[in-house]
């Protein structure tokens, strides 16, 4: 999906090719067409009015701060390090961006993810280059939980990189590659705004994931940079995927005809803010509900229809003829009852 989207947005893939690729990944025709339409609407809106383009001239730290304002960032989480001075100085007269201090890089990432989970907003994180490996543990959590974060790490100066200088490594991006959607080294101050826009677009587009940027210390010390700052509203990609009416009708028929169905509530229910609809659905038909193990309360734990997590000792019915999984990954099944107590569940 990621590769298909990038090729389509870069003009390397036609609309028809993008549609065929989505169908090959398992999208229904209706869902695939809605995704293509969403991307087309984004491409059609690429001409940005001159009135919303804000010319900028100043120091790199100030430019980063203005990019945060354009992305409507309210909180910056950071772990203190000397190269971050230009960014912190730029926030002195910007009370609309709140600063939250951590004592260690992993804590900064963890707190930022907590904010993202609670608010749905994409936070900005600034850490220290040498502490990049310490972020990875909590980046794993953000990656698995589909949390959108933008992390910027000042690193060793560009003019000394590759000379085995103080705190230098061959490739700073290697540390975070497995747990980020996109990662990039900023090597020109003239492209800071471009990379910041791209980072926030990718972090906020479902499925959300962390995005990682590095910027050399000496670039932050430059005194003059020119750029254009544009509201992030012009770079967001809408992802309103439509369901196939025929598949919805077929699913509804299966649910109504089932004698002993079970609903599994997944984390996407909370991400989509559909908890009330999930409760109403379960109550309408009186279907018991369990949930996949996750960080959200996707179904009220005190509700009389709730059976608990989908685990070995849950009190689910023994004669289920239908399982409906909504917004989550389906639990693993084993072939042998001795290995897995869920073997009695229907195979289709």
C-alpha cells in the first residue's frame, strides 16, 4: 500500500495501475475506488493560493517553529541536549507551543505517544543524536499502536560526518528504520520546511506511524534561510474508505441468520471514534462482545454483553456459528485442541 501510494503521488503509476494494485492487496472494488478518489482530490488541490503562502527569512530554529505552527502543533516533547538551543530559543515568544521536558530520550517518545493516543493530534519530539538508540524501545510501541509522531534529532555536524568524530555514526537512520514509516536526513536548510510538511503528512495519514528526521548541528547554527511556510491543511491526504454495499448486505444477512454469534472489538473502533456505534450495534441484536488485547477500551468493560479479552479463560459461548471481527486483528488459531483452546471455533 505504501509503495503504491508513493508511486501514484509521484506520477509513476496511473490511476488504473493504482486501482489494480489496491485490488491485488485485498481491497474491494468500492473501497479501492474511494481510496483512489481521495488521492485524486489531494492531487487536484495541489495548487496553493498565494494568500496562504507565508514567506520566511530567518534562522533555522525559527523556521522549524513556524512549521510547527503551520502543522497546528500544540506540544513539543524534548530531552535536553546542547545542539537543540536554536529550536528552544525560537519558542521563547511562541506561547501557543507548549514545551514538555523529559529526562531521557525514551521517556520523551513515550510521553508524546501518550498524548497522541489521548488527543489524536500529532506531537513533535526533539531528542539528542547520541540518544537515538534509546528511543527505539518506545518507538516500537508507537509503531505497533499506529501512533503518528514526528521526531527530530540534531546530530553531529555535516562537515565532520564520516570522520569518526565525537558521537558520530555511519548512518543515524539505521537505528529507527524498522519502526518508522519514513526517515530522512536534512542536509540543506532551504529544504527544512519541505521535509517538515512531508513528515507531518505521513505521520497523520492512516495507518499512522512514527516519522524520524535528523538535522546536523551546524545547519541549526546558520543565520539566514529563506523558505515558504504553508498550512498543513493543504498537504493532508483524506482517507475516507467506503465499504462495498454488497459485502455489507452479505455480512448483515450472516449476522441475522446466526444462532450464536460473537463480536470481537478491535482498536480501530476507538481510532475511528465509533465506540457508541459499536455498543448500539451489539445491543440491537443482543450479541456478546469480546475484544482483542490492546491499549484502548474499545467496548465498555462493565457492559452486560462484554465477555472480557479474547483469551483462553474467557466465558464465551461454546457453540458459536459466527465470529464478527470489527477493527482488529483476528486471534491466532491452532490445529490441535491440546495446543490451543480456541480450536473449536468455526474454521470459516
